[in-house]
């Protein structure tokens, strides 16, 4: 039987080119604390009774929210802005994970890392994704 030459196998090159997340955490760390919260995020967290998330949001006492809003995650006790998202977890000495991945903000769901997925292709930096969301948001009071 002819042995499979793994090194020259065409799928190896395809696999090497396949974009993937290395879980370096740079996207969340570079993003800092600010993010665009959509009404859908807010409603979902209310419906899911995610007080563990809402407690980090300065607006969390608000009953309804019908427009995108820029916020900074804030310490629930001191109300001071945090340096970066409180849900970024280091899972081993080199890998990070999102502790609320199942219900993370829309902005995080829509983001595609330009390092892993290619600038100008699928990649979309977190900050420009945020800026686009802010621009698209309806302006209050007009
Ligand atoms: S999306 Fe990109 S920056 Fe974020 S953890 Fe993955 S590889 Fe790192
Ligand atoms: S919610 Fe999750 S994906 Fe979004 S910034 Fe925080 S850790 Fe990163």
C-alpha cells in the first residue's frame, strides 16, 4: 500500500492557510473597557437575568434601552471604569477565553480579528466595528 506523504499533502497547505483564532486575547485587551451595547444586548441580558453582566454596566438600573449606547464596563462596587472587559479570562498561561461567550455583546459577535482573518478581507478591527455601530445608532432627540 502506498504511504501517505503528510508533508506534501495539499490539505496541509490548506489547513495552514485556514484562518483561526489563537486565543491570544489581544482583541479584548486592546479594546479596553469601552464597547457599544445594543438594545438587543441589553434586552437579552435582562431577559436572561444576567445580573452578573448587568452589574458591570453603569446604566443597568434603566428599564428599557432603545438605542445603541457607548459604555465602559465599571467596577460594581467603586463604579470606576475598568481597564478592560471583566469577562476576559486567562485559561492557561497563554490562552484567553470569554467567560460570557454564550451571550457576549453583539459587537464581540460581529468582530473578526484582522490578525487571524486578514486585514481588508474578513478581518474587522474591534475599534472600527465599534465606531461603525456608534455611527449607525439613531441620534437621540432629533
Ligand atoms: S480574535 Fe484575534 S486577537 Fe482575538 S484572541 Fe483570536 S487571534 Fe487573538
Ligand atoms: S465580552 Fe467576551 S469577547 Fe467581548 S470583550 Fe469581553 S471577553 Fe472579549
